[in-house]
C-alpha cells in the first residue's frame, strides 16, 4: 500500500519506589527495571515523577520548620545535568536501545537551594531530547521546587512519534495540555507521585482518590487530543515511610493508609490500552499504533477541524528565565555574556 506510515511500538510505564534519597542506588534500580521492560519489547519506558532520588512527600505532611534535614538530603542527592549521574542515565538509554523518560529532582548550579521538578527524555542513542521543568509546583511542593518556565513546553519529534511531557498537576492545566496538542503531540507522557495526601480526615484516606484522579486526567487528555497517554506513578515503600515519619507513629500510620497512586496507559479513544496497576510495584505495557489517531481526529480535532482559531488564540511565552543577565565590556562595546546555563541548548 502507498502513503505515509506512522510509528508502532511497545510502551512501558513503570510503577516503583526509588531507593529513598539515594541517587546512585536508585539509578541502579532504574537499570534493573529498564532491563526487564526492554526484555519484554518496550521501546519507550516511562518512570514516575521525581523518581530520582524520590518524591518529597514530607512537604505535604511535615511543618515547614521541621523539613530542613530532608530538604538538605534532597539537594545532596538531586541530579545535576552536568554530572556523572546524568551521564549514567544517558548511557542506560543507549545500552538498552530505548527511549527513556524519567522524573528527577534537578539541582541548580548557581544556587545551593534551587531545585526543579524535572522530567528528562533520552532517545535510544542516549541523547537528551528534552528536559521539562514543571511550570508550577503544586500546593506544598512550593516549599521544595522552583517554578519552571515556558521554554520546555515543547513536543519532541522522534522516530517513535511526537512526544510531549507534563508532570502531575500540569495535566489539569487546560492551557498547558492544549499547548501540547497544538504542537502535533501523538504520545503524551504524564507522571505522578506515590500518593497525594491533602486532608487528615476524609471519606478517602488522605483525601485524594489517586486512581480515579489519574484516570480522569489521563483519559481526558487522551480523548480530547486523540493521543496515547502513558501515566506512570511512584510507590511509597516502608523505608520511605519510616524515614519521613521518624518517631511519629501517627504520621507513620497516616502515610501507610494514604490512598496509593496508579499507573496506566490510555488510548486516543479515552479507553484503557492496558489494565491499570494500583499501589504495588510493576510495569504496565501497551502496544502503540499512531495510525489509530487519524480516524478519531477526523471526527473531533480540537486543534484542527473542531477549533475556531478566529475566536480563540493561545500565546505561550517560551522565554528561558534566569536569576540575572550579565554583559562584559569589550573594546568599549557591551557584549552579552556567553550562555553557560546547563540546559541552554538541549531542547
């Protein structure tokens, strides 16, 4: 048959616990899980939000005045994109010939306190395709993570399709999601924490039904955009609970009973492409056929035939923000300082 052909591949969404606040040990676990996923035919493997070195769940359940020790440990184990740890992740993507999407806490090279909730996307040659910083830390996350900016709201064209990434609460940001679809997104990656406690007393333990919330978000974006949505969540294991709770038995029990997150893959019709996994460690797989999106777009295309561009317009500011801009005098002329920012040219 003549005509263009569109990618088909197997995707894997990992649901796992990191080795809490231990960057190197967690990267070793990443390799173990990559080996398993690729042995089962995965070409794209997605890891949860802030997997390296962990999601900072303490910011939700501890008073700010008590968080300094864990904040310090998080910075010490966060990932610098110029580091050996970063290069190890790149080498793993190349070793296993796989597209690797992974959530990390990224540390700044200009401030010993600035960190971002970041998602890294490597191609199968180990090249960094994209680095997305969560544009708005959610609720108590603001005690830990800086704001990202619009410079990383980019859909990346790859051999397995056009890939976009949003982190947790960004998947409830209608304009952020629309900006992905408007760039031709075909496969959406969404990542989540192991739990999200918001209330001490509720009909739902922790006040948030994670499985239902993630399903609503994943299915909404998949159906509206006619894209595949790969949603990967973390697991809060006993070691993490013990380290966060310390001697507080009430907090320990609260975290043990907090409603766990879920991992799933949803098709462009909004239906499950695989059965969801709730709470426990494991890997969810689905076979992706980008061609499925065409007929569905023919019926309902929110950036094409079902949009009124003469009425609605979205402007996205992609300016990369820095704490300061410097220039130097050269022969009496002001010359912009050479850009040494770590992410300047990676996306």
